[in-house]
C-alpha cells in the first residue's frame, strides 16, 4: 500500500470515517478485496456514491488507461469487506452497465466534478460497481 492510501486509512479510522484534505466532505469507504493473483487481503480507500441500500464505487483510477487493481480483484472474487464510518460488514460487488451505469456515473460527477475529468482523460469506459451488504 502506498503512503497516500495508508495516511487516508489512518485518518478514516481515527475520525469515524471522515477525512480532510482533498476528500473533505466526500463519502469515504474502505474496501478490503482478495488479490486476484496474490490471494492477499488488500485494503483501499475510495470515495463512494450512496444509493439507497447499496454503495456505488467507480473504477476511475484517476483517469488512467488501466482499471485499478481493486477492480480486477472484484472481478476475480466479488466478495469484499466494506467499512463506512465505524461500521464494517461483508458485501458483494455487482458490475453495473448500460444506462444504469451512465446515470450513476453522472450522479457522481454532480457530487465530485473531478470524475468528469477522469472520463475525459481515458478512452476506456470507466466501470461502475454496486456493492451490496451480504445478509447471513
């Protein structure tokens, strides 16, 4: 994990899920995925879009031409752990496509305009992932 992510995770956990700096006021989530190749547990801080009972995350990778590693991990194993605020729970990822994907992405751009820049920087269609709480 890079120092930037480690700092965000530390701040998130120290402040009940709130972070400052460039993420001040944003909805933040920590996701723990299983590495597609390594099988290791990998923790990533992300911004999310609240959407009823689910959390929507976007594989923007800052507008890079490659999907982020966590996206490949979820493709290989859609089971993950979610941390929002002080709550931690098991979840399952589903990949959103078509019109629903476009609508969710547009909602994220309304909240965080930087996501429009990410889309402009890459040729790829940036994946949108809906995360559902797993019930026992």
